[in-house]
């Protein structure tokens, strides 16, 4: 059963240390399944670790986490070749598509090369819930800040733009994130957008932000917009605890 509206949960979280496995899915990830409206069966969740070069250990750990959560999991990998005959058809069969962090620049390049960008739009429009962490958050937006090119953060501006905003991740955890995000919005490199502290997610229905949610108490979400004088203004948003 697809979500009633195109839905994205863009996060700076979703995983936690596991008790019997390397990772477990944390409340932000389970909330993505809730948004998909699955009941009476195991949710179908597809993982993509394109931003980490389809690292097999990462994919195995994500499948282990899904098993613990009681999910029916699959994955799409692009190295050395796509592992499914039709990426679009595979994504359309899912309840949730979950995208791992890493190099958002690399992710976007590989997705465009293999048509995954168009497949993601089709899945989103069909009501498959799109979610992910870090690079798996920025990718749905116009762009954001990234360490894809090295330890000094740089802008990325060629996101899928399903959402017409920029996106800042790890806002409270990496000292370069906040000032660079604000300066890129102030100078027009990025459009106005939304940022999340670690443990926080943004829920969009269609292209409208409907709520910010958190799996960690006290964490924040913010709207940063370009002011008429060419500066950036930051507004803290209400955040609902999961």
C-alpha cells in the first residue's frame, strides 16, 4: 500500500549500534515504515549504499538490521553492474527506499549514469517512501554541503531536486556545516532550505515540509533563508519526539 502522498523522510540519523548485530534501525527508520502505512505483513525495504561504492559489508549490516526489525529487505547496487534487471520496477515494488550516507557527489553521478534518478522520481510519485541519512538526505533536495571532495566542505548543487530546497545535515556535529550552509544560502549558491542536527528528520508530503521529528531529545531542525540584505537568517523549527 503506497503512501497517500509522495513522501520523503530526510534525516541525520536512522541507525544505532546493535545489541546482536553491528547496526539496528532506530526510530527515524521505523517511522519511515509507519509513513508507508504497512500493516499485516513485513514491510518491503530496499537499501542503497551507492554513496559508499556499494560496500558489501555495509549492505550486509543493513540486511542484518532489517532482519532484526522484521523487514523484508533487498538492495540495489551499481558496482560492478546493476544487480537487478530493472531498477525502476524494483523500486516501485518497495514500501520504503532507504539510502545510506557517504559521498553524495558520487551517489548522484552513479544514479544519473544508470537512470536511478529517474527511477527514484517514479517511485516517489507512486507513493514509495524515500528516506536515508546524510547523503541519503541531501540527495532529494537541490543540494547542500558535502565532504565528498575532501575534509574541507564544499557545496553540491546537482541533487535530484524532488524538493526545491537545500539541505544541511549533521548541523550540530561538524563545525563546518552550519557556517558554510548559511553562507551558501546568503550568496545564492544554494536556495533557502532545511537543516537537521544528528538524530533529526524532516517529513515532506509532496514538496511541503509537514513536520520535523527526532529520535534524540533536545536536538533541533532549522529553516535557513536568504534575507533581502544578502545575509542568511535561521529559524528554529518545532521538533516532535518519536
